[in-house]
């Protein structure tokens, strides 16, 4: 039996793992690489196998860096089922269509630019809306904590990962001559105590463990301190400076977290009256899906929802749908909060809002999630004084706040705490889904705190299990 690391090794995006048992081949995740032109090349050459030979896919959650190449896999001949939770399936109905739309629009813009420079060959999108819709027909919904057998020699179970709605840890048992070999794929693990979702499910045993390390090198700021910083940034910008607050946010997970937290800060009197514009049709759909799966939410969120139902329009939350309304937001020079995708500032409507507000010292940009290397968001976090947006140079004069305590990923302490529930050390521990320094730091922490052996695998390496 063999395991091949196709992505998210030494980096955060492109999560995908190929397992070959001798009697079958399948993937755990099929994610898109994100961050610059190099990511586009990786996405177009991601399949080091024939998609027709893949029997099925197990999907940990809906984020594009885990699911975003599924339509391309299907377009290239994969016809098997994709197993995921019901909430993930609902989110994918929105996210993959939106991803396809972005692919088509970005290529349309690039082809126009190429035609102006007299290039003759047209570029094609990674996949189209039609291809995304075809893949969605291959989704199979799975309940948490229920065993399924996608193949006669395989049994698996999805556990709540506490990262976003529907996110999963996957336990996988593969039948062998001498019994079973158990794999555990952590997916993206949530931070204990994070709003909206429940805490990650503890796991007690594995032979082969793959654990994420997005924040494997650091500790998050406490939630009370994070909320104080969030309230300060907003009050300083809206009340004292008279500018706008721009928040790039993943439309699934982070946007809902922010709406909950901003409402809660208003309820506590820490924020005044405000107008919040959620500029993403997908975010509205994702929020409605979140409310549909209310049984998956934690107690604090359920209580906040009851308060919101009793206090409609406090604060004022506007969901922006059409392009014209989105463009009108850029005529508003003060007093509003705009939450818009994409979370790493590399596509979508957020780039327009940054273009119109980055050059204004009275405005603030709140970075509330991980920014992958080579993304626009990462350049802002790293202190760039000028960035290029849609072919124009834009000075960075707005205040950039990095509010790391809102991360939906566990920090080093959270990851070690989750690992501490294992009753014995797994035979092999692979640290994935983290930039090289972060992954190496988690390996060191595992060795020092748990006295276990762990390693960071090589990209495209194959190991025997």
C-alpha cells in the first residue's frame, strides 16, 4: 500500500493525497493551489495520475484549497463518488460554482490583456461552470460518526474537525492480510473555543497520521484580547479617523464568524451603530446554509442567533448581491465596514475595495485569516508600501491590522492538545499543510512535548505503509 503527497507539503494550499491499496486508488482531498502565477502552473499540472483510475474521493471540507480541483478531476475523466458531510455538500454547491465563475472571469481578463499585446493563443480556464455542475452530481453525503465502506477493503468515518461548518477529520481503515491499517487525516483542525463551530473531536489511535501545521510555529492571541483589538481597530477607524474598514474574509467560516462577533460586540456596547456590507453573493448563501445546519453550531452561537432574531437590524447588516451595488460601495468614503472575498485578496470583489481604500490613511484593512505566500494579502501583511491591483500601482497608506486570534486553525498548543488524546504514538506521523518553517516547528514541538517521532514529507514523495 502506498501514500503519495500531491500537495500541501511545505505550503498550505493544494491539499491532496493519493492512496493506492493494490485493489483500489483514491484521493483524500483535491485542493487548488493558491498564490500567484506559480499556483496556476501547479493547478494545471496537478494530476500525476490518470483521473479515470481514481475510484472515489474523501473530502475533509469545502474550502477551495481542499476541494477546488474536483471539477477539473471530473472534467478529466473521474466518474466515482465524492464522500463528504451534508454541510460540506451544501457549501460546495455554492463554492465550486463561484470558483468556476472566478476562473472564467480571470481568464477572460487575461485573454483581453494578451490580445492587446498581440498574443494569438487563447488561455482556457481551469474549469468551467458546466464542469463544476457536473462534479456536484458526484457528491455523496455522509453523517458525522457513521461508518461507510466506499470500497470492499476500506471503512471510514468522518469526525467533526471544528474548523468550519461540515469540516471533518477522516478515520480510515484499510484491510490487509494481517488485519487493518488505520490512517487518520486531520484535515484542518479548529481552535478550541472558536465561535460558531464545536471543538475538534479527539482521536485515540492511528497507525499513519497526517496532521496540519498552518500555525504550527505560534500561539494565537487569546479571544478576549483579539476582540479588544477588533473593537479598537473599528472604533479608531470609523469614529476617530472617519474612514472605512475593509475586511478580506473567506466567505465560508470567517465571514460568519465576523458577523457573529461584530453583533456580539455591539450587543455588549463595545461597538456603536454601524453599517456592515457583506459584499459576496456566495457569503449570503453560505450564511443561509450555516443557519440551515443549526444543530452543528455551538451553544454561544445559538444564543446569539436568538438575540439577533429579537433585535432585527442591530447592527445593520447588508448583503450585497449585484455588481452595480458593489461598485457603489466604493463611492462611500467613510463610516462603513466592508467584508468581502477572497480571504487572501487574490480574486473577487475585495481587490476593487482595496484599490479604492488602500491609498487612504483614514482607512483600515483587517487581515483576519491566513495569507499564503505570494498572495496580495501576504504582501500587505509583510508590510508592502505599494501593490499592483488590476494593472495599477496602489500605495498602501491605510493601517493594516493582523488579527490572528480569529483564525479557524488550531495554533501549536491546540494541535499538541489534540495529539495528546492519542493513547499511543502512531507508527508514522506526517506534518503537512504548513509552510516549511511552521511545519518544522510543529515537528520539534511534537518531539519535545510528546516525545514522538514526526517528519515533514517531500512534495510528490511516495511512502509504503
